[in-house]
C-alpha cells in the first residue's frame, strides 16, 4: 500500500514549520483581524435579526487589510498586493462616510 501520509506530512512540515518566521506570524495575526470582521458582522446581525454592518467591521477590515498588504508586499505577491490595496480604499471610504454621518447627526442635535 502506497504511503499517502508521508508526502503530505512532509509538505505540511515544509509549509507550516520550516518557513515559519516573523513575517508568517504577522500574516497569521493579520488574517485573524481580517476574520474577526466577519464574526463581528455575524453577531451584530444575529442580535438585530437583520443584516447589520457595524463600524467595528470596517475597522477590523482596515487593520487586517493593512497588515495583510504589508505581508503581501514582503512576500512580493502581485495578486495579493492588488487585492488588499484596492480593499483599503473601500474600508477607508466607509469609515469616512460613517464619520461624516455621525458628524452631521451631531450638528442637527445642537
């Protein structure tokens, strides 16, 4: 019977152990923050019983996306760089729109 697990274990060791360094750790931390945005959005929607996108979603997106962009630049991955860089514009713009909306609401109260 052929050894199927040997090559798989070798590959896993090479990918997750041998090349592990500070940049890979940054990539995992960045991915954690990027993933947290989905958890925050899901929990807010479950509480409201409708689809909700809280401001924390956009801040997790911005922070995680920025760290992932740094990671992609260090790894020199053009697809990853382009994808994360484009996303940052969307995250910043949404935070800007929310800030303007809150500022307008505060002005109306006064």
